[in-house]
């Protein structure tokens, strides 16, 4: 390394870490894969931290929790979670998770992916899983851009923003994810930012214990691409913006929760309703039609140790 | 192990190929199917949707073929034997997940009831023009298995075989029907469950701490686990090491991708499935598969009646291509005649296997009907001259 380019003072550890100190989230991560690939100031790691806290709080048997991701920066979450984890194809985390859940209903299946993955290439799967009320917990880290590929326009990118593929500014209207989720039938819809770590952890814990299609949008900074290109500063500046612009409005009408480049961010839990989920509906219909002839699904062909 | 009796409709039936294929999936132990409607294949999952609630499983109609072809893979990692069904346009969409199944070594079955293409083509009429797509349709290097039944009975039998091979080799298996075979109704005998051999999933016996998800065993195929059993494993379509972790370097890529192809070698050689007849004295060998093999059968009869020494080589396992068997034949025959319902696909494989030792004559047909036996006969007679 070239010594001239490194400011050694930044490498100093400011506080002595006692040797017996334990990072409470370590058991939930594949520490043999660290360091992760996310940039300084990126919010994805923050959401993973919240997720691990939610797992602790939920009291779930972690052998029965699976994480499914698509492709992109957030798509890498599955690879760092010390759980049964699947890094699938672009946009297809939800249909993969659908098969996983239906073949092994005792699993809690969490879909953890980004806005481009879930709402552009995967948009069709999202609305259909919500319509069916498939028992999946979908966490969307929304950084308003395609970050992994270099900061192109996403269906969530707000108007006027400059991106790699909108060098003169975005003019397409963006999706309002929470309104879309509610309209498609989600049982639970919330939005937080990576500034709202407590609320986000609580929401994640809540959905881990709620049946049906649950959706949490997390606004998350992308300093490397989205902010740099738009002169929006560093990760910390995004935090300041989230703090200043966010308004907690639980139960707000999702149709009034559009996002813009630098306007108000309505956060909170917007929808929490009970609808019978896909598996319950399936079984109820079959029992109604077939009576005793209906055989409860035993989809798995194998038990461990057989 | 043997088939579970619950799924086996033992008896003598009068079934079309699509329905027989469905009974094959149930006998093979499939308890999960995801589909999307498309002619002329839908009858397979229609019957599955009708049968599965009393057998004990799940059918889900997905929003498109992309979803259907990945939902089955989620189901497999959840512990199921699973399949999807489609035809040309849907098969094109599924290519993304043929690659995912190959890369993640997910055992699963794709049924393709072929129709005329390209694009929407001939929805209700036959072709065999997806043979190269079955082999090469997804990007990158990988291997798959493809089987070509030529009767409803074989639709049943080879579906069971297909599931068994997919479990043994951990690859996607394609059942390459065509519209004629799918919609042809014939006698189908379904044996008793204890007469049907089933290959179980190759679940590891190792404890989670010792287990590595992509550690090849003696046959180059890794053992498997399912979600929920405490293994805390990771599956990715990225190039990965034996732990399943992404490892994007030249060495891992080479090791992984070569193994994905090489593990299937036994099927290209000694274990290739084919049906032969009158090869002992044959001067001309007709190489065919699927519905075309039944037309070729008539042409072969007519040729023998004229005194032409013609023999039959019916390809059953089309991929990996049975190159060894054909190469052995090549030295002692004059010519190979290759009729296909396409403008020449498997004929290129025949040429490669024969390697110039004999003439190779394609008999092409763009699809929409079957060949006339006379067209194949003419090629045989000319080849024998």
C-alpha cells in the first residue's frame, strides 16, 4: 500500500474493545464472510442489524427461519445471514419463497431484497403474492436506485433525480410502494428509514409473528451512487435528512405517502389487517369440496437422517 | 426404495401422453407442481391439480413461467420433489431457471410438450424444435438431462426415470414430449407401487458442522439437505465454493463449471437410454426420437420389405447425447438418416459423433404435422445406394 495516500489517524480505534466483549448480532451472521461488500454509509447493514435484533426479540427457532433474496446490493443479505439462505435470480425471490413456504409450511420465510429487484423485474410476483396473501415477510431496502449496477433509474427513483441512465433527470413517475402493497392485498404494510432503527426492529419483530403477506419498506442511503450523483452528501447527510423530513403517521393513507427527491417522508405502520392466508384458503376450499377425501399436504419427500 | 402407494394409480388405463406424464410425476413422488397455462401442455398440471388434493400435496398456478420455474426450486429446497410443465414460449421464459437449477444443483423436472415455433408459432401442432434450446437455452456452460418419450406409456415410465435421474445427478431433467405424443391416447399400464423404483433424495448423513453443501462425492455429485433441518446453509446462483459461498475467481469457476458437465458423463456413455433394432446387418441406420421415431418405424418396415438393410436407433436420452453408442456404430454402416420435426438439430450431434466415418443425412420438417413415411423411406433408399 502507498503510505502517502493513507491518513493513519483514521485507522485508529478510538475506544479499547475489551477482549471479552461480544457483538450480540454475530451469531446471526456468517462471520467467515466478513467484511461484507456494502459501501461506507450504506444503510443495508443497518437494516440487517435491525433484523437480527428482531430475530432475537421474536423468540423464533432460527433453524426454521429462511431468508430469500434476489439480486442486487440488498440481494446479498441472504449470503450474510447465518440461516438457511437463498440468493436467487433477479426479481424471483418471491416465487422461490412461495415454493419454499408451501413445501415446508413450518418455515418462517423472509424475503429480503431491493427496490429494483422487487418492483421492476419482480413487480408482477410481488402483486400476486400479496393478492394470494402468501405467508411471506417481505423486507424491501429502498435506496431509490439500482446500486449494484452503478446507479441507474429504478421504478422508485423520484422525479428530477439524476441517475446513470437519466443523466438529464428522471421524468417518469415513481411507484409508491406502500400504496401498491396495500392495494395488492398485503396484510401488513409499514415504512421506516434507516434512521428509525428501533421502530424498524419492532416492525420486523411484529411481522415475524404475523401471518400473511407482510411488507416493510426501509428507505436507505446510497452515498456512493445516488447521493454522490445528486450532490446529496454522505451517509450521515442522509441520516440528517431522514431525521428532519420524516413524519411518523401510523395509519396514514398509503395513497398520500408518495416520496419525492427531498420532501417529507411519511413513516409508520399503515396497514395491519387479518386476511386468511393462501395455505388456509387452500385447505378450507379443499375440505369444503372434497371432505374426508382431502389429504393434508405432505409435500416434503425426505426427513433428515432418514 | 419403492414408490409410495398413495400416488400410484396402479392398473391398465387409456390415457393421453400428458395425463400419463402426470401419473408419472405422482408415482415418482412429486408432491409439488407449479404451472402456467400453455397449449399443448396444460393437461399435465390440470390432472395434477385434480389428483393432488387427495394424494397430499400442492399445486399452484403461478403468474408466469418465470415464477413457476423458480417456485419449484424453492419447493425442492424445502424438501419436495417438484416439477413444472410448459411448451415453447413458456420454455423460453424458463431458461433463466434452468440455469439456476444447473448452477445450484437443484433436482427438478421440466416437462416441455413441444409445439411449432419460433415465437407463438403453432400452438396446437407438433414440432421437435426445442431440442437445442433444452441443451443450451440458458447462458453459460452446464449440463442437463433430456428424455424423449414416444408413447403415453413412455410418458409415464420416463417421467419416473426423469425424476430418478434428477435426484441421482442433481440436475434439471427435461421431458421432451411433442404435441402428438402429449395428445395421443393409448394403453398405459401403471405397475404396483412396489414394482416402481424410486431414487431418494441424496440427503447427507453428516452433522451440520461437518457438512459442506457443494462437496462432490465419489460420483462428482454433492449430497443435499433441506431447509429447516439446522444446517443453516447458503445457496447462490453466483459461482460458489464447496461451502456454497460466492467465490468469483478463475479456479473456482473452472472447477465448478467443469464438474457440472462432467458429472453427467455416464449418461453420454454406458448408461445412455436408446432402443435399437436390426443393427446387426444394417447398412443404413435411422436415428430418431419422439413422435418421429414412430413414423420412422414404418419407413424402416418398408425399407426392409424392399431388401434395404436398414436399422433403428431410437434416442431416448437425448442429452447428454449418446455419442458413444453412435460412434461404435459409425465404423460399420454406410449412412445415418436423421428425421426430425425441425430444420436439423440433433443431426449435428449425430455428425459430431460419427466424425466423418459415415454419411449423415437429415430429413427435415418445419413442424405442424409429422413426416410422411415415404420421405424417410426415400432418404433410406438413397443412402443405401
